[in-house]
C-alpha cells in the first residue's frame, strides 16, 4: 500500500515554540528570585538599623590649658585699647574716600581727600610772593655792590682832596640805605618762605591719613559730604571719616563683683571662651586690676590679655572668663588631654565614664577628670582630642551597641 507523505507530515509536532516559552518562564522566575533576595536584604538591613540607638554627640576639644581649678567666673567683652575715629583737621568737602570696612591700613596711609582748590590757589600765591621777594633781594644786592664800589672810589678821591666831604657823605648814605634795604628784603624772603610752608601744610591737611596701622571697622563719610573736626552745620556735617582699630591691642575687660576681687591678682592665669565659639578655650592672663570700683554696680574692672591673638577674636564680642588657681605640684599628672561637655560624663560608682562612638558602635571608656565647670570638664586620661562622645548617654546603652548619630 503506498504511503501518503503529505498525511505523515501533517502529523508531526512543532516543538520550537514550546522551547521558547519554557526559556521565557525560566528567565521570569530568575528575575523574581533576584528581586526577592534584594527585598530580603533590605528588610534585614532595615531591621538591624531600626535596632540602632539614636544618640546626640559632641567632639572632644584639644586644650592647651594647665589643668588648674577655676576659682572665679566672670563675663565681659573683647575691647581694643587703641581705637580712633579719624577726622580732618579742617572743615571741607570730601572728594574721594579710599577705604572700605575691613580694609587693613598702614600708618600714614591716605584714607580720604578733601577739596583742595582754595588751598592750592593760596599756595600758588605764596610761591609767587616768594619769587618776587627773591628778585627784589637780588636787585638790591647788585645795587649795594655798586654803591660800595662808588664809596671806595670817593674815599680815595677825598684822601687826595679831589672831592668834597659832602660827596663822600652822600656815597656813604647810599651804601648804608641799600644795606638796610637788603636786610629787610632778606626778612621778607624768610616770611614768604614761611607762607609757602604754611600753605603746603594746609594743603596736606586736606589728605586725611591713618594715625596708626590697623583695620577699618567703620566708614562714616562719602564723597560730596562736608566733614569738620568739630560738630557744625547741624546734621549735615560729618565729624569723622572712618574708625580704625589696632587689632594688636585687643584684650578683655570684665567686671568682677567686689566681694570676690580678692580671688584675682595681676599675672594670674585664666581661660576665656567666646560666646561665638563656645568650644574654643583661649589661654590668657590678668594684666591688672583697675584701682577703682563702680559704686552703682559694686564691681571692679579687670583687664585681661590674650596669650596669643587670633583673627577670630573681634572687638565687642561677648566672652566668659575662668580665673584659674595655681597649677598643681605635679604638672605631668594634671596635663589636660581634652575638654568635653559635662553632659557626656556618666558615673559607674565612683568611676567617671564616657561613651565614645567608634564606627557605628558605642564604646565605653573610663576617664580621669580634671577641673570641671558649669558646662564642661577637663579630661586627663581615657580619651583623646577629636573623639566623638555621646551626650546624656542612656542607662540602657551597652558596650558595642549599635548607635546612629542624631542629625541636628
């Protein structure tokens, strides 16, 4: 029986589509599995992160202090002992101002110029008068020389009785008059020279110069305004061009209650903290105690010098001063390695402890404290400057516990 090839071919099963469908399903399951793994990892990370304790931290500050105890606290201000509001010597109109606030100026540097048209004209007149006086002097000198030669000839002729005594007397009179005239003109030349110098000084006074080197803290006049060394013209006349502060003269002034002034002495060491930089402790010392008391406030003023000046210290800044007692007998034992907020110190019995953030874990440290103040404490051993300490640590905190820093 013959085989029908077409019938056999119609009975064949095509498997290529089935293979493609199977491959697609496997890829889909692989993607679903990868997503599931990522979700599981995220869940684990979230759970672990949620177990971390959120803490507030601060940085231990380095200190160059002596470790001495505080015997007195006081508040005051940074002041500049050398400060000047610069004005002109004469009344005039400002034509140019060459300074701005914050500019550093040198001694004698020109700060502003006043209108000099009148003074310059006066100088020109004085110079012309001096020139005329010198020419008159030169003329009389020539005439005197001629008169003296004539006098000598007439004396010779009189000795031989060739002229009368009257002619000789006339020659002597002319020579004497010219000599007197010469002396007068010399005095006039001196006066004219003095007028020139005076006009030059007046012209120079229209250049307002810095009396000392310093920093401009205030610019008080603009071009076109009138300035005067004294108050004049109501509110339309300025009395100053600028205010200059000698930054090398910065110091601290505090008012100490007279009941505690016996705790302060000249040369005593102290530590200052600026209100603007509460974590920065500045070494300083007492200059002197002003020998007078304020009857109304019952205080005595104390002047304090910085051991080292810094550009961050600005006049009129508020400052807190801690007057220190004498240093301990063993300086090595009292060396301060760091200063931390008092809120970071906890106690385990009599042992002071501090919690330090190391990576993402809390680490318990036993510390030895030095002098303490109202807001901070000196650390003599146990931590180093730059360590991150936990403020107000929770009693539930354990060594090695996971922590996260609270964002401010």
